[in-house]
C-alpha cells in the first residue's frame, strides 16, 4: 500500500545535531561548520534545548544526528532524557561505527531506531562516497544492533554516483534484518556544492522510473519504505511544511531551521540562546515560505534550480514538492 505521508499538525519533529564532528568525510555531507558551528554540545545544554521543543498536547519525535552522534560521550544520556521527557519516538542516525560502546549503554526499549547510512550495495560504491572501510563497518554495526535486539533502519542517499545499485538494496536489507528503509534525494548543500549539480542530481525521468519501483520491491520483502515525493504534477497542490508543520533542525551553534534546504545560509528563523528559543530578525526562511510560485517549492527554485524544467513559454513543466513530503509503502 502506497500513501503520501501528510504533514502532521499535532506532532513536533526535532532533528538535533548534537555535534558536527565526524570520523568520515562523505562526498555529499550537508554539514557546513562555518554555518553550523564546530562545538560538541555539553549534555546540560542538550537537556535545556530539548525541553524547549516539548509542546503540550503534541507528540514529539526526536532524531539525534551529527556529524556522527555516537562520537558524543553523553549520547546515551541524551536518549534517556528524551524518553524521560515523554518523546513519542527517539532515533539515532549513525554511520555504523557506534563509538563509545553506545549499544551497551541503552536498552532496545529506550530507543525506537538506530538508523544507519549506507550509499551502495557494494563496498566499492559506498566507500567511494563515504570513505574506505565504511561499508564493512556499517554492516558490522547493523549486525551488532540487530543481534542486541534494537530496531534498525537504513538511509540511502540517491545520487548520480549510486542510483545503479539502488535496485540491489532490498535483498541486502532483508539479509541484514533492517526494519525500515529510507531513500533520500541528494541536496546540493555542504560538500555537494563543490561538485556541479548535474553530476550528482538524478534526472526526473530516471528518479520516477527507478525509485518507486525499488520502494515497492523492498515493501514486498516486508520492509516499510519511505522516499521523498520530489515531483508534483501541475495539477497537484503544493504544501510547504514550513507553513503547516513543526519541524526543527537544531545545530550546535544554536541555529534552528524549519527547512533543511536553507541550512547552508544564515536564514534560520529561530535561535537557541541559553534556555530560550527566540525568533530571528527578518528576512529569514519563514518569510520565503510565504511566497507562492508556479514551480512549487520556493527554496528549491532559489537554492537548487537545476532539477526544474520549463516549457518554451517559460512555464514550468512540473512542480517540486516540499523536501519533507514523503511517500510510504508498507507490505500488505
């Protein structure tokens, strides 16, 4: 069963980068230390900032990210605190190295998912993108997590360099015991800005031909699969998550974004200072969210326009969906 996952107006989603340091240097990494800071946040600050996003009457879902979050010596305390605050779900995004013996410091009932990043069905492709030895280490991390009873998900960022191996992923995920599969579209930000966009972004026709089919194959194996909608027909309505949903992307320097496409720029609409969350001055991302354009997502038009195509009269051939709009396929 395929369904578009609508933006939940009664939920708060917190994507908390507790540090920007990482042991890898992936070719498509979106972390930009000049914009996001280089700090490793102390646990006391993480605890204070987490409480700022707890909303009465709303579910709160927290994802801890980095850099590599398991490099943070207090990640286990962060997980336990999020659960103690009543968060509906707690996830850790990891490259699989699982530093600081994190699997022995939390219990499976304290965390919903360890979400592993892998960008190839074979070591040659993945390691070219993420670093030598990272494929082997990620698989070992997954196997450890599954053995200890943790639920696992896997993130595959699709680009021109690895789309040919996407079709091989469902079988590998089944063998590894992965519960959920997230297919991501590459964003032209962070390290990816150093390469021409046409060398990384997948063309619309190929995306639509390959990605939904792979998602269905994974779902047929019992793996719930989610992927970004990306493209809308001109007849489909466009909805911006920044207008209607509570998504917050927090970085160690206190910047809080509502849209991940804005993260390479000082367009953040909120900032954490001490134990307060305050709005930033205009013009910021929220001012841009209010703009309605025929192409759909205004941030895509500004920041990564190369995945748009136009008719001879200048009108767009299709719309770009909000990057947070997802399609989900579950086995029936």
